C-alpha cells in the first residue's frame, strides 16, 4: 500500500497523533504527514503511506485555510488555546479598517512564528521552550500569502473576521491573526481554523479516521496514487530503453530544449517511475534521477 491518504484531521489531535492512528489502522510502520496542523485546527492533513513517504518533499507547497480572527484579545499561543494576555472590548473597530490593513499581509512578507510552535531552535521545539519558561529569540521567516478573501464580518465587543487565506508553505495563520490585531492597535488572536486544501488535496475529498476505519473494514480503501498527488509537476514520458536505464538510476541524455527543473517521470503506458530533474551539466543537458519509484 504505497500512496497518500487525504485525512480530515479532527480537533484535539496533533499531526503526530494522526500518524499514529493511521499506522495502527493500516498496520504499517512507514507513515508520515505532509505539513503540521495545530491540534485545535481541523481539515486537510496529507498522509503518506509506505514508499510514498519519500515523495513528501516533492508535494506542492500551496495551502488554503478558512480562519476566524477575533479582535480585542491577545493570547500566549496566538489562538484561543492559550492564556489570555490582554482583553479589551473593541466594538469601535470597523470592517473598513480591517479591509484597509489586510493588503499588508499579502505577497512575500516577513513573519515571526508563534512562540508555541513546532519550529526547532537550538535543537528544541519552540513550544517546549515556551512551556519551560525559557525565553528565546524566534527566528523571522519569509513566507508568501497569495491572497486573503474576506468571507464575513461580525460586529461585537470582540468582533470577528472570517477569511479564506491562500498561502505557501511555512505560513502561520496564527501569526497573521496576531499581527493584524497589532497593526489595528486592538490585539488579535485566531479563534478557529480549518485547512481547506494542502498540497493539492481538497477537503471535499478528505476522509475522517472513522471513514478510513470503515473503508478498511469493507475493503474499499484505495490510497491516492503518487501520480495524482504530484500533478503540479510536468509529465515526462520515457521510451522503453530510457525507462529501463532510468530504473537503474542512470542519468539520461534528454533534449536540451527541455526546461530545467523537476518532472514527473512515466513510461509510455503512463506508469509512474519517479521524480527527475533536468540539469545543465558540463557535458550537456541531462535528466538526473532525484527519486526512482521502483527502488
């Protein structure tokens, strides 16, 4: 069983917890996830099964979320799971003010991750250091937010913004909530988060742990094949002789008109053979095997 599971992560479980549950249900050791999702958050968590764990690094980095940001509050964790640091009713805040501030958080931006996050600093995760009361400088990250679409505005003493956020890897939605509140000088924290898509896996096609257990019971579970999970990569089919050489891990002389970069390699019958990278070497353009699927 080598492929992917589009898991709908429930609230209250860490991404590691989900991997452990899947391992137990499938009775297999080689299971990994494609991008941490906070315990309080729900939604798409790509899970790699068997040899597909080697493909995690080649998945698309694009993600989308539906987030609810509450203004007038700041917390230690930048979401409602943490200790409240400040609380001040802010009914005066208007939707127009928020809309005017949002463009600052679109495009390539600098972002400081939450102190309670899984990032490693000095060999330890930030959340471990934070819980131990150890103050460290959180490294700034460069991330990309493609766009933020406002879905709803709810006026109240602690007004809430509901938005869909499309972004690249490494983006912390909790940081956007915190920093948007800071820009508006009222404070902000993340009240709810659903990941709608990740690495090409949509929430509409996701399975809960209960769905997975039921499909395994009835023998209907079928992993997402690698070629479907890697559709963002252009396809490069190989003739039979080149496919045979590819299977032995050899560099292949491919037309120098081929653009440099990664390709999804297939044989003439459409079978997935692995990931190749077109490179310009001293002896000309060659296709270098980055991953041979049959190995």
